[in-house]
C-alpha cells in the first residue's frame, strides 16, 4: 500500500513579518503557474519567482524545507518572499 505524503505549504512575507497559509485558489492567484504538486516538486527551484499580491509584486528569495521523519510525519515547505525591488536571491 502506498503511503500518502502530508505537506504543509506556507508563505512568509519578510517585509511584513507575516506567515500566510494560503489555500489552492489563493496560491493560483499569486502565480497562475502554481499548483500544490508543482510547489512540492519544484520547491528548490523557485527562488526568484514573482508573486502578485494586492500590495504589489513580491519575489521568492528563500525556501526552507523541513522533511518528514519518524517524529514529524508532515513535510513543511516555507517560501520566503519580499518586495521585488528589495529582493536578493
């Protein structure tokens, strides 16, 4: 029997110091190319990617991945982003 991977995807705004737990529709709204599967598979390759928020364009500058293990069965992926003009990635 195949085990199901449990993943928690979070977004962290470095400018406002706010963590966001977005649903799939909200994720599509910030970047139409994003899907949950895509974010999981490409997490390491998304630095520099633009995100569209109500307060302007943001850019992913860092990605933290905490892999699942025997003590924590859920993989957590945190995409850290900031205003496009200030972003260094």
